[in-house]
């Protein structure tokens, strides 16, 4: 039962807290790079609310809006954001958006502080000792959990790979979780990001790196997602959306220590090849083949997952109860419209072969963190199963 748990986070979870963003930011810096997506915050009026908050603060000297975040942020965009920090002499980075905006902000803050391109830092095994500019995160979706993690996922354009960097210096100083920011997201985003959160909870729960603390976070996150994701998808019920924000946060905190397993390794290869493939959607495709091949190797935990997701496992053998996790995940996938195949996104048998090599190259630790040892042939079979 030995474990180490470290999460130096100030979390503020409250509807409307985004209006206080200047107050929390000014404790960490006065010259702000504000990272957002291209249009959503403008259309909803949230960007104006944020800028108004900053303008009223006597402690904030300048705010530069970097509204270029997009699905699966790449090295070129990160270096551009880092150059903006350096050129404008900024000293704190604020991200308001989905996981892509937050990951972009984290990577750019590290790159700018170190005065090195992100590609060079991605090859550095000692990122924990390298300083970054302070980071403030506020999520607009309920999925990535990036607001509470030490990770940033980056598309490396020169290598056509997608890799996560991890460093204790890119933990957000403050996570402002305002569930009201999620009220305007689309059904498609609800489905994709909701499944991302579920994947974090499942993978961290059954991983080789799980612990008593992460298990507690995972069980609560899975239960919340089971009770609320379908309701959010169908009705955008605000109480349910608040619960999904909480579930995403809990799953992200679990992922920090429990870490991802094979599904994330497989998905990163997919969205590196086709950047238009949303991360959560990719995870929804690879998760079922993964559980089918893994439940026998962690029967107690997969049985827990089945139970938490509403399956009656009474009077079953442990193995049969664990197998019910397949049905539980299939059911929630179908209920939120995640019925896609890889061929819908331009994959074929030849590209799938390349995915296997990329999976081992970019996220071998995720493969090794799974309850079962996977060989290349098995991973290829899994990709072919969802082609």
C-alpha cells in the first residue's frame, strides 16, 4: 500500500468565479498572456467578462490575448505563444478553454521561461527542475482535467507524433473551476469530453500506479459520470453539468498519480495522424477493445467499474462481474452518440500499421502501466477491430 501523492493545487470551484480571475491572477503576476480558443469565448461574451475583470484590477498592467488554441496543440503554436510571452515581457499565463488551451498555456510558459523551443524541452528528462511562468487555468469543458494536472499533451510536427510532457513546475498555481462556463458547449463536445473524463478515471483506477487516494477519486468520478453524463447530453441540466465539472476534476487528479494506460497511448497515435479526431472520441473507440482484453487481469477493479456504472453484478463470479464493464462502457458510449469507426477519419489498414509503431514510440510508459502486458500484434488487432 506504499505510495507518494503530491498535488500543489489551489482549487476554487464555484459558479461565477471566473469574474474574480484578475484577483487570483494578480497574486502570481501582473503582465498576462491570456490563452483561449478562436471564437467560443467571444461568442458567449465570456471573453469580455474576463477582460473587464482584468481592466478593473490596479495590479494588472497588461493583458495580451492569444486566441489561437485549437484541437491538439502543436509545437509551432506553442513556440509562437512562448515568443509572445518573451517579446511582450509577460510574467503569468492564464488559460480559459478546453484541454488544448490549457496544455498550450502550460507548454508555452515552460518554453518561454527556459528560452528554448518546446521541441528541445520535450527531449529533456529533467523537466521537474526547470522553472516555468505561473499558470492559472479555468476549464470551459468537463473532460481533460488539465486544470489540475502536471501534464501537457503536444503534437510534435517534425516527428508527426503526439506526446505528453510532465513537470511539477507546470501545475497550475490556481484552478478556477466555474461550471457555468460549460453551459454553452455543444452536444458533440459534451460527449467527447465526457468520455475523456471517464477514460481518465478508468485508466487511473486499473493502472499499475494506482493508490488508495487515486482509487477514491476514480470511484467518485465514475459514479458521477454514470449519473450525469447522459442527462447533460440530453438536457444540459445545470446541476448535472456542475457534477460533470467535478467528475472531470477528480479524474484529472487521479490521472496525475495513477497515470494513463494503453487507451491513451493508442489514441495519441490516432490524433497525431489526424488532428481533426477529437481526443475523447478517439478514446471511445479504443476503450472497448482494451477492456475486452484486460478485464481478466484486474477483475476486482473492473467489477467495481461495472457496479459503479449501474450493472447488477450480484450472484456473479468475479470474472463475470468484471466482464460486465464492457457492457457498461458500451451502453454509455451509445447513449451519447459515440458510435464512430476509424475509417470515418481516413484510416485504413496501412495507416493502422504505422499507429502501432507510434504507440510504442510515444507512450511506452502508458502501455507498461496497464494491468496486462501488450504485444505489438495485440495492439494491431485492436486497431483493426475499430477500423
